[in-house]
DNA sequence: CCGTATCCGACATGATACTG
DNA sequence: CAGTATCATGTCGGATACGG
């Protein structure tokens, strides 16, 4: 395929209205960023997935999520709590016992996360192949 | 009783753990990370959303996505290309003309992104409120 | 127009030690 | 057990300048 065509560009030119929550693109922050930042960070999704299996204590989470440091687990779980996605409960026993569970809002997110996870699995092979193909075609040119 | 609890908008709804795409929870890295890293980074989603409206040239993307630097647009679009989510076409004109469009795989991701965007919009208010409530209840204690 | 190449600061994350 | 505090560091992303 040698695309020599400089004529009219094919396809629609407008962003579908249902995908443009900002109204205008010159307004970068429109709410979706907040959620995406949470979804995107290294550990939140793993915490959500783990909590989807039911309430967990701090140490249970840490053991379940391989590689997470105490500090990052604390931060992650605090941010999720702050956003109202996770409910933190402290039992005044000795030693203290704390458990975490998804709120209704958080549980709703799990459906999306689940869809994302399924999509990932479905396309994992294709993506891996695309990557190696790209790397083969562009030697020495590292992106990542 | 009266366990001290903070945060959370509604009562927790336990979700059955059919979410584990890895088979085992002690093995959290199973491909979903790759996709999440792409979803999670600052610009990929915005590029995908923009391309959902049809093919775009480099400058069009940059103008549409407010705040993105040339460097980051290049990197973002290259990574998406490498993953086989975006197709890059170079027309040998002078000056060069390049356009980007979603591949079939990339278009599939659009649906998920769209779902995520809708979820964000729906819960934006609740999240914002949860945050300010948290911040009110925990003064001086910043998480972000 | 469409990039690439550098430099650099800010922030996220990790390691470690300490507390209630 | 469930954190907090502190320090070190690696990466991300922005600004800028240059090149095809």
C-alpha cells in the first residue's frame, strides 16, 4: 500500500458528542482525568480487584498484592478512601484491626475494571505480537 | 462496637471474586498491567478519544488535545502504534503529511474508554463530594 | 509540517527505620 | 498489626532548540 492520496481525508471529522464530556477540547480537565489518574496508577486497580473478593485487612492486601510496599499500599488505599471508592473501618482492638471494603461506587468501578481486564486478556497476544513486530521493524528505536 | 470509620458514600456491596484474570491472585502481573499502563498514562486516552472521531494529522491532534507537548504527543502516538492500536500513515508529500487512525483493536478499546468516561461523568459529583468531605474530616492531612 | 535531541525539574515510588 | 517519617532515586513530562 503506497498511500499517495492527498485528496480529501476519509472518515468523520467530528468527535462523537457522547465522547466529548468537556464540551470543548480547550478545557482539559473535566473530571475524567481524576478517575483516569486513579485507574492509571500502579496499584489502585490491583487493590480494587482484590477487594472485589470481599473485605480485606491491611496485611492481607499487602500479601495478596505482590510487590507493593507498605507505604504505597497506605497511599493507594487512602486515596481510594478519599474518593469514596473504599470504606476503611478501624476496630479498636489491641492490636488494632483495620479492614477495607469497596463502597457501592467502588463496586461499580469493578465492572469497568473487569471489562478492561477481559479486554487485556483477549488482546494480550495481539498486542505482544504488534510490539515485537514493531521492534523488529524499528531496531534500536526504543519507545518504552 | 461503633467502629471508627471514615470516608465512603454508601454501604459496601460485596462483589463475587470472578474478577481474577490471572487464575491466581499471587500472580498479579498477567498482561493487564501492560494495557493499564497505556490507559493510565497522561495522554493515551485523550488521543484515543480524539481518534475515535476519525483520522487526524499530527497537528490536528496537538491542537485538539490541549496542553500536550510535541514531545509527548510523539511518544504517546508511537507507543499506541507499537501496541497496534493506532495506524500511522506517512504520505510522501512536501511537506510531509502524516495521519493517525485507530486500528480495529484500538477501536475496540474505544468502547471501554467510553464506558470509563461515562462512569467518570456519572460519579464525578459523588467523588468530588467524597473528597471534600474527606479533606474536611482530615485537615492538613494531604494524600494527593 | 512532522518530527528528534537535550536538558532539567517535579513527582512518584521504593527502602528503611521507627511508633502506637 | 497498622501504620508514619525520612531519605534516596528513577522516571515522566515540559521547554527549548534543531533537522528532514
